[in-house]
């Protein structure tokens, strides 16, 4: 028996958004690290905060709108 092979083409359409989120992460990391005390764990905490910074924005926005 002969098996037929199918080729699949994958087109990534979210490429520019990935670059935008990378720049946003770098900017947030710089912000949070600059506001840390400079210790190792302060820098690690700043990097972790940079990952979840949109949560801070949404929380503060909703607290201003609903208060």
C-alpha cells in the first residue's frame, strides 16, 4: 500500500502582537526593577510583577470606575 502525504501550511497571524507584548514586558520589567531595592529577590519580584502588570492595570481601572 502506498500512503499519501499531506503537507500542512501554518500561518502565524499574531506575530506583531507578540512583539508588542515583548516590548511591554521589557518596559514593565525596567519599571518594576527600578522601583525595587536592588537585591536579588527584589529583582526577581520585579520580573514576576512585570509578567502580571496587566492585572494591576485592570484592577486599578475597575476600582476607580466602581468606587
